[in-house]
C-alpha cells in the first residue's frame, strides 16, 4: 500500500507549487489536484518554455503520468477547454492522461456573475477575488444546490436551467448589469468538450492505485493563509487549502497521507485585499517585486511583497503537519545586504508569538536581522556551492520552524532546483 504525499502552500499562494510538482512528478504515478479551481495559476518553466496551469494538475509534462482533477476541485468547463486546448496544441495527449472526478463541482457562468456582483456590493471591503466564481460555487456545493461534473451525463439541461433561474433571481437583487448569453455559449461548448475525458469516480481510482503500489502526489492550490478555516478570514478563498483538504478533496483516509511538503518563498507575498503584517510599502518592497517578478500568473495583478513571517509560517507548519519544507525564490534575495525575518508580533504593546485570531489589528512585526549572502545563486546546482550566509539563513529558519528544508529553488526553471 502506497501513500499520498501532499504538496501545499504555506503562505498566501503563489509560492511556486506548480514548479515543484513538475520537478517531483517522476517520483509518482498519479498527480491530483484536491481543491480550488481556476483561481490558481501554477507556473512551470522548462526547455525554454513557460506554461501557466489553472485547473489541470502540474504533473502533465513529465512522463506519461496520470493526472486527476479530484472531487474537491471546482471546474469551469469554458476555462478548462481553453486551457486544455492550448496544451493539446503543444502536443500533450491530455485525454489519455487526465481523469476528472464526477463529483467535482461545476462553476456556472452565473457563479462568475455572482462573484462579481458580491464583490462590487462589498465596495471598499471587497476581498479582491480572482473573479472566477469560486466562492459562489463552493457556496452552492455546501448549500446542496451545486451541479457536478457527473451531472452533465444525464438530463443536464433541466438541472442547468433550474440553477441559472435561481442565480438570476439572486442577481436581480443587485444592481449589476450582465450579459449572460455570450459567456453561456462558450460555457456550454466547454461542457460538450468535457465529455471526451474520462469522467470517473476518482476516490475509487486513487485508492485502488494506492493499493497497487502507485505513489500519489496531491497538489494544493492557494496557500494556508487563504484557507477558509485557518486563513486571514474573511480575506480567504472558499476551500480548505490545508493538508486535511487532501483527504476530503480526494477521498483518501488520513492514515494514507505520507509526506507533507510545505512550500514557502524566502520572503512573502500576497495578492488581493486583506491583512499582511510584514508587508513592505517602501523601496525594499518594490525591489522584491521587481526582482521576483511578483505579478499574478492569471490576473497580472501586482503582488504585495514583504519579509518572511515566521509567526504565520509556524502556524502553517502546525496546521498542515509539514514533514519537509521547500524554500522558493531564494535567488530573489541574492542582492540584499540584510535580510529580515519576523519572529513575533507586537500587538497593543504585547509580544505575541502565537498566530492570533485577528491579524487585521495593528501589528508591528518584530524582526531578526540576518546578513545577506550577496551572491548570484541562480546557476548553483548543489548545496556545496551555497554561500555561508545562505546556510545561516537556512539554519535559522529550520531552528525556528523545527522542520528540515529539503528543497531549495534558485530560479524559475525546472533545473534550478537543489535537493538537500
Ligand atoms: P504557484 O501558484 O504556487 O504555482 O506559483 P506561481 O506560478 O503563481 O508563482 C510563482 C512564480 O515564481 C512563477 O512565475 C514561477 O515561474 C516563479 N518561480 C518559481 N520558483 C522560482 C525561484 O526559485 N526563483 C525565481 N526567481 N522564480 C521562481
Ligand atoms: P495559486 O494556486 C494567490 C486569492 C485572491 C483573493 C482570495 C479569494 O496560484 O497559489 P477567490 O477567487 O479564490 O475567491 O479569491 O484568494 N487567491 C490567490 N492568491 N494565489 C492563488 O492561487 C490564489 N487563489 C486565490 O487573490 O485574495
Ligand atoms: Mg499562482
């Protein structure tokens, strides 16, 4: 019996999950997404190419591995069609290597409209969602009104019409103009396109694969600080991004979970609204954004940048039961004289080391300063080449987080990955 290893983000998303899933894929038989949807943008770079995946797992490029879109995912057939067709155009035989859970919920065009209507009604309190209909789709799932991928196979028209009528009624309460016809046409074409894929009971498939000795990698989307339970609520996404989400999002028992890879940037970013204690509004923040090309993979939105937050990271390590850490984008800090790490929050005059209920309160980060390594690390291929100050940074983080850093990434390319 094999296990499911989980790889997930420990910060506010965009840690580099796609890149590392692609790197690790040769070690696995199956790669499965377990939550989220096209709000994700997972970037892979190899052989001079750059690909951004949104609903399709990041294991489609290395060998002929089977990839699964699990039941915990929400799928937009129109966006899926354009993403899949673009991949097929590059020669990837997707139909043979991508299976989709019949229990995954469908994002309807009206979910996208509702997402936009809710956001505009929130005014300055808006979440800054990706506008992909994620919240409304998960809301319908939990309120038992959702449509699932399996529904497209039987009597779909009437189920769809019923859902749309309900959504239109809700939309009528918002002064929000919309043109459903155009997006609906594309969406229905997407539904037809979906039918060429293996639509399966993925929980059975994954468990029987494990039984046959196939190793499974579960690919998280978003990050722990965006988790609906443990993130910076309400500025979060609508799914459980934490390791427990892999159990419900794939139908595997907790005892089947093996390694939990927690991935983080050597600094920290966030896109959209919501609190971010270590955010930098000065030149340093701008420098990190420029050097790290910190712009959204999907929306192109500027990512907010700041120093690493160990209060939040320790919390994420605890909630996920992280067994191995992966540090990304170390190269972005290559030029810095000094690197700061937040080890506590000062709140109302008190020092707080445990991640608090509400981080939107006035927080002054307490920083430890470390010496920068001032060395170009992007060409390095082994730990022996690491500068002493970089090793000091790693040792400091490992001591704080009490988990080993097993992988270090020094550039966006597949090859710029160093195992420790
Ligand atoms: P994901 O959503 O977690 O898969 O991450 P994104 O793809 O949204 O964002 C990560 C960005 O950083 C992408 O543009 C990657 O190509 C890039 N990236 C990944 N690892 C590294 C690294 O080690 N160094 C640098 N400079 N860029 C990286
Ligand atoms: P990956 O998988 C970064 C953020 C949005 C917004 C909040 C809610 O690429 O790391 P949603 O559309 O989910 O309702 O938006 O969550 N968000 C992400 N931020 N990376 C992501 O995915 C994100 N997916 C959602 O910006 O603040
Ligand atoms: Mg991303």
